[in-house]
C-alpha cells in the first residue's frame, strides 16, 4: 500500500474509532465471504459497522484518537464491530450469531470507550438487557421511593394541619 493510501486509511480509521462508543475485536479466520456478508447484514440491522482492519493502521489510528488499548487486541487477522449508539448491541449480535450459526468466528475482546474488555467481559456485556430496559428500570427504582416519601410527608403535614386547626378552634372558643 502506498504512503498516501495508508494516510487516507489511517484518517478514515481515526474517524470510525473516534466516533465509536465500543469496538468489539473478532478473529474471523475460517469464515467464507457468504458468512461474513450474513454477519455484516445482521450487525448493520442493529446499527453496528463491521470492518476488516489492518492491524498496524488501526493501532496508529487508535493511538491518534486516544484509544491506545485497542492495539493489544489487534493480533492476527482482525475484524472489528463498531457500535456508535448502543454499547451492548455489537456484543449482543455477535454472541447471538456465534451461538446460532457456530461459525469459526471468535471474540478477542473489546474497547469500551477507553477501557479494554476481555472476551469473558464481552460475553457478560452481551447478556445485559437493552439500554431502554435498563433506563426504565432505573427510573422506576428512583420513582418508587420518592413517591413513598411524598406520601409519608404529605400525611404528616396533613395531620399537623388538623391538629393546629383543632387547637385554633379550641383557643377561639375559649379555654376549654
């Protein structure tokens, strides 16, 4: 590859790596073109970009955008699934694809923002529920105690108001 082409490839890789929230690195040895295309389509449906990368150029691009940890995962033939919106989607789709089709594809690890994840951590990430479900659960957990607190405080304030009202009527009516 000529120097100009390499520089252009590094700039493209910098843009992709810099924008990605997660990069799941896989070893695709033994997969044929039809399997790769099928996997790419499945990943694309989830908003994930799957690219075969040149290790040296990808390592340079990762270093340039402050994600040096990616370099340790780039050993041998590498293809990377880049997730731009959902951190869990690439791991989930890859794990499901491996489970159902049993290809020779293996997950080496991932780079989540700037943190390097092992293959086992990526598998655990794939088991997490979708982001929307986690957010809904969190909102529900926050809402429940707040609602209970408001109910309890409101009950105490209403009781205090009734006692004060009764005392005021007692004082207005004379000392009884």
